[in-house]
C-alpha cells in the first residue's frame, strides 16, 4: 500500500468502507458509553471504595482504592488511597468546588449524572443505557458476522500479528495509511475492546445484580465475589476511557474530516495507490 506522504498532492479513491450497521451502532455506543460513564461515577460516589474479595468489612481492610475527605489545619482536604499509598487530591477527588461551597464527593458533580447526589436516578439511567448497549452489541455482532466486517476488520490474522512492530513504528512517525481494511494495531485494539473489554464490563455488571446472583450464582465464583466484580468493572471502565482518548487522538492524526465522513456517510478517502474496485469514486 502506498504511503500518503510518498505522493504529495495526490488523492486516493473514495471507497465505501463502513456499512450502515457499523455507523449506526458506533454512534449509539458513543451515546450509551457517555451516559454509562457519568452515571457510573454517580453510583460510585455512593460508596467510593473498591475491594478484592467476597465482601468489605469493618474488622479488616481489603480495599485497593478509596476516595474521601479529611480535616486538616488548612481545612477539608481530599484524599485518594491506592494500594495503601495516599495522595492529596483536593479540588479533583474527595473535595471539590469553592472554599465557600465545597462538595464532599469522590467525583465532582461536573462529571456525574445527575450533577447532584441522586443515586436512584443515576441507577435508573445507568441500567437503561446498559441494556441499550447490550442490545446494540448483539445487533452489531450479527450484522458484522453476516457482512464480513468481523472477519475482515476486527479479528487479527497471523499476518497482522507479525506486522504489528512495523505498524507501531509507522504510527510513532505518524505515517498513517488509509486502506480498505483496518491496520494491525487497529484490529488488535478493536478485537480487545469487542471480545475482552465489552464482555467483561457486561458480565461484571450483571454479577453485581442480586437477581442475576440468584439465577446464576456461578458468576460470583467466576469473578471471586461481588466486590471483586465491582473492582474489575471499574478498571475496565478506565481502560475504555483510555481507549476512547487514544481513539480520538488517532482520528485527529489520521484526518478528522475523512474519519468523520466515513462514520457518517460510509465513504472513506483511501491512500493513493489503493487498488480500486467497481463502485469506488475518484
């Protein structure tokens, strides 16, 4: 495939790269994950600590993360403790807002839905978008299996695994290529998200439900208890946020207008030299 930098001023063909199923589910996921993240932080604020094991208790400490506030000579301070190491996070975590009207929540209201303390509303909105997310996942899997998107663009082949070092070097030098299918790093990233992170966050979410525990108690054993499932759920959320940030950075680096056009209309401007087929546009 020809590098876009090797032919200055040239334009590759417009190829139909994203199906209607990929585009619609992509934007539905974006909406779902936005509400799931902010309502999830609202739910976390009700008990801002994470544990490993079946339960938390007063006579022992199995927490790996806690966010709270404490009084000091200078007034209330926010404190975040990770694996026994404490950090002053005043203004961001634990204590936020102005000195006149401080907010004593783990995450500030600016990043929660609702912005004020309302666990009931947060849970209702969270569960609504969680089931919408699951339904969209099922639609995407069926459609992508039928139209070949899974095989072509998501599941890495042995050749893709072998090409990862070169693809890493190309990305580090911003030598980004635009072809009919995703590159090795893209395939690896999307495979990890679709087949590891998405299933994990869904299953750990279900494991925290008492109703699911009664119907499928084996899920508690699978994740080592409800508290461990909650911790894994939170960690996977952080990994998905990291993926989102990297995804946006790569969209900007690869050409945001071209990437957005692909996810809105399906048409994508490929690199010069990309083999054309019937139906491609100049």
